[in-house]
C-alpha cells in the first residue's frame, strides 16, 4: 500500500468538498431543515406520534440518512466523474496508487462528508426535538457503514457514467424515491396491504429503521436486519468498485 | 553494453480498437539518460505507445517494461519511475498550482516538499501564479503546470507528449534547456512533438512511427546523414531559356543528371550535393548561361527525413 499516496488523495478529496461549503455542507442543511419544518410541523400537527415516538423525533433518523447517503454518494461520484471529464483522472491512473489506496481515499472522504452533513442535520433537528440519542455508538457505526456503502455506489456509478445525465439517474430516480418511500415520514406498518409489503422490499427502509433504532431506541424492524442489508449492498458495491478499478473498466482503454 | 535494464523497452507492442490497428508491433529500446524523440503524423500511434508504457492503455499484445519492471505485471513499481505530460491539457479547478504539485508528490509516495515545489514552479515560470486557482491560468500556463506535475516527484523516466504545443517561443527554449538539465541529472526523456526543430535540437535518437509501425530509428545525426540532403540553391541572373523544340525551359543535361530542379520562375536551381567534389560543381556552375547571381547552401533537416520516411508505404527503414 502507498500510505502517503492514499493520505494525499484523502486530504485532497476532503479539501475539495470543504472548498465549496455552501454547496456541500450548507445546502443539504437548509434543505433538510425545510423538510423538518414543513413535514415535521405540518404533519406533526395531525400525526402527533408514531409507535409511541413523537413525530419530530420519528422523522429525524430518515432525514439524517437522506443527508448522509446523498452526500457520501455525491462526494465520490462528482469527484470521479469530474476527474474523468477534465482528464485529471490521468494523474491517478499513472501514479503508483493501487486499488486499495484509491478505494480507501475516495470512500473515507465520502464518509467524512456524509457524517458531517448527517451530524449537522441531527444538530438542527435536535434543536426542535431534543438532543437525546439512545445508542450513540450504534449511530456512529451505522452512519459509517451507510456512508461507505453510498460512497462505493457513487464511485461505481461515476466510473460507469459517460454523461452527467447517467450520473444523476441514481440520486434522482433511486436514492431519493427509495428514501422517501423508505419510512422516513411514516412507518411501513401504517400503510395498508399491499403497500406495506411492497415497502418492505425497499432496502432503504431497513437502513432508516437501523438508524432510527440508534437515535430513538425503537424501530419497526430489527436493527440487525438494517445492518445486514446495508452491509450486503456495501459488499456488492465494494466488489464492483474493486473490479472496475483493477480492470480499468472505462478508465484504461 | 552493461547489464542495466533499458529505461524503456517494448517488444512487439500492439494495440487494436476493433478493426483499427493503432500499433502494429513496435519494438523499441531506450537507454537510461537518453533524450528520445518519437515522431510521426497525427494518428500514427505515438500517443498509444506512450499510453501503454504509462499504464493508461492496455496492449492487445506484446510487452512493455520501464527500467526492467513490466508495466502490467509489476505496474506499481513501473509507475513509481515515470512522469507523464499528457497531450491534452487538464486541470483541477478546485486547487492552486502549489497544491496540485504537492498532491502530485504525495501520489508518488513522497512527502510534499515546499522547497521542491517552489523549485519546479520557478523553473516553469509559474511562481507568480503559485497560489492562484488553476482555472485562472492561461493555456500556456496550464501546459507548464502539466510539465511540473510530471517532474515534481523526480521521475527517472519522463514522457512528454507534445510538451510545447501552445507554448511561446521564448518559453519553449527555456523548456528545452530544462529538459537538457534533466538529462544531465540522469533522467531519461521520451518526447513526441510536432515541432521537428524541437526533436532536432534535443534528441539523441529519433524514432519515426507511421500507421502504427516503426519506419525509422537511429541517432538524429545518422538519420540526417542518411535521409537528409545538403543542397545548393543557385539563383540565376535571368530565367533559363527554352531548349530548341521544347515548350518548357530546361536545365543542361549534366545538371539534370545530378538531380537538379528548376523552380517555376526559371531562375532558381536546386541541386543536391552528392558525393562529388563541391569545387568541381561550383566550377561547372560558373559556366551556366545565364550566369549565376547567388549561391546558397541548405542544411538537411529532420523535416526532410520525416517526410522521406513517412511517404514510403510500409517503409521498414530501421537502423539501430
């Protein structure tokens, strides 16, 4: 392993998103705060609690997950795609950086950005709902895993994409709909059949429930199932990203 | 010949893109410390050859080694030794030249060294823009930054793919002297260029590639001696008159036998200097009618060599 090389790329990837904090840190905070205000208060007026959990606290984990997953995804995907587009990918391909160096550097930076945004979303939400976290270590560990998984997915999508349009398919048509339909604002148990069954096919539901367990101490499905689903998608993405980098898929002709 | 590995060695290197043959089996051996120029028309396969050696393109067949390290089987070790100036300008819009160079050192496993970064910025006349965002650099500055990125980690082999395209004349000369300095420090330089003057000024050896094949390889001096022709350019006081019975003016038979040609004005005769005595030729030229007004000699150029070699279909003129 090229330790200095990995560390340099990690620092570069981190500095890259810190250079544009309005876009990378503030923008998701504003969006999520608006979600919280509109959905939490407007709906909270009618739906006071879900499964014994106050509605504001109920939606908090889903909003954290939305910010965390989108930002982890965007960090790797935008960086890799822009590098391909601008031609600076040559710097990394010619340098003595192995697959492990590249994977670690890109994804640790993605996890850092995702967890920073997730943390800020938690802080803003907590101003409305209270700062209590039931299982903080679980939240950190779970957040790390979600960040890693979506960072890897972002890397895979960016390597595969030839156009910006393709790059946007995943966040627009997969991550956001699955997150909104993944029990962020409601419990799957509240839906009538067959929607409650269909909801349970959505893997993001288990991620939201996993994080909900850590934040509020209750979830409609086992947090271990959430961990297994996230880990499974993470492993699949890891295998795909490793193969793409090792084989030079769409990187080395 | 000692036992040290060649700086760069390719054996029967081939690259096909579906039906298109980009490289048709190029074997080259470049010694350590050489300045080696790779010439050829657009699309000849020069960039493909460099890209395979630098690990950007995978060969369809054949092998490539950098200082004994196979670029596929021992890729990381091979890449540690090289620096590449790609043909296309690229820049990272988030960072400054100073940051970009420091990152580049890090990628090669070297701790960023401010002194070294400053030295490279100075050598490439970028000190004044060291802390400016790369977006604000001119095209020439961006190209110089590319050169800096390829050199900052002190690679043992540097590939310069069209390094001075778009760079002004004064800076091009500065870069040439920097390249010579690098060679004196033991760096091997492999360059492609469209400026044949550049290859002629810098290169110890030249390879000419055409349609994916090596059509010429020798020292610059030998290629010039073999394919370049020194010639006399003779201006007459008046146009050559027509030969009786012929429509066009013509030169005397002895001059035509030497390969001389007459330009459209009928006043300029160009005559290759062959193996014969120049003094004897000058004496015969003095008998020309109309008489000679002026005589000039033209030195052989790499351009002549290049045109000669690339105009031969499937040439195969390979020296050493």
